[in-house]
C-alpha cells in the first residue's frame, strides 16, 4: 500500500528539515542592549543549544517588540537576546530567577533592573505564533503603560 510508505517518507523529510535547527548554537558575542537609563527593555533569555521552538520564540518576541515600537512617540522598547550560558550573562539567572529560556520585561536604572516581570506563560503559547504574540502584547501594555 502506497499511503503508509508515502507518509513514512514525508515524516522523514520533515524530521530531516528540523535537524539543522536542533542544537544550533547562539552567536558567541551578542551585542549589549543599547537602552537609555530608564528605557524599558524586553529580554529573551536562551541557552547555547536551542530547539526550533526556542528559535521561533526569539523571532516572535523580536517581532512583537518591533510592532510595539511602530509609531510610538515615547522611548521605544529596547530588545536583547541573551545567552545564559555565556559567563558574562550568568548573573541574569540570579537577577531574574531564571532556570530556562523565557521572556523578561524590565526597566533598568544605572545598570540595575528596578522593575521587572518574567513572562511565565510564553511556553504555554509557544506552539502558535498568533497566541504567543497576543500574550506578549497583553503583557507589554500593563507593564510599560506607566511610562508609555
């Protein structure tokens, strides 16, 4: 019967297409965030080896920040992806009580987060770009609304 064989080949092709992203290393030297004092920032924290879901979440978070900044007259949100495995970034795990990749919104003053929130539900919405983006937007508004 051809259908099971065709299905098996399709599954193998799909699995093979995903392999290059699994375990993909992050750039060794990510640029530091260039946010002004008191400027809000959105961090996406990740590890060196990342799965396709992690890579999608980073892309979607970056896009949500760009969307939030579009047409905004207040100071734009700064954006930074941070590799928690880099020695210089190890402090973030303690600063924001992180154990795995996630999104954190923060307001920094003099190099310290004076106000922040870990967006705990990002993994619950990680299978769908639309709901993931809606979740981020629903969190950006209340957190940054005080200054926007």
